C-alpha cells in the first residue's frame, strides 16, 4: 500500500547525490537490450527516462544543484545540535555564503 508521508530532512538532496553516483550504471541500463522490455510497457515514460539519463545538460544542472546545496546542508547538519555553538554557526554561515556565491558567480 502506498501512503503519503512527509519527507525527511534533505531527502531530495540525498537522492540527487545518489542518482549522480549511479549515472554510469543508469546510462548502461537505458542503452541495454533489457531496456526494451520496459519500453514496451510504457513507451512515453521510457523514452523520457532514456532522454533524461543521456542528456549531458541535465546532468550539468544536477551537478550545479548538488554543488550549491551541499554547503547549505553541511551547515545545517553542523548546527543541528543541543550544544551552544552560535558563534561557530555565524562563522559557518559566512563560509557557506561565500561558497555558494563562488559557485553561482
């Protein structure tokens, strides 16, 4: 049974990172002969998946998203504590802003 639930913290980001890690395997799957079996069941979806997996521009956007969000997630993980670390969080914030700014610009 399917049940709608709230996602956990940063689960979409973690999924993007895992997807990036298996990029080569995904490419191998969509160009293999076994892909034709799934292609017969849902041609529209299988064509869209294959085009997306083989699209270098899409993977570049995924890499950019990961590079931008990674410092933000790192700071949030660091700040997720019961300790008194407000000063360190401010320093981390400045560092994170500079990291993101250097990626974007």
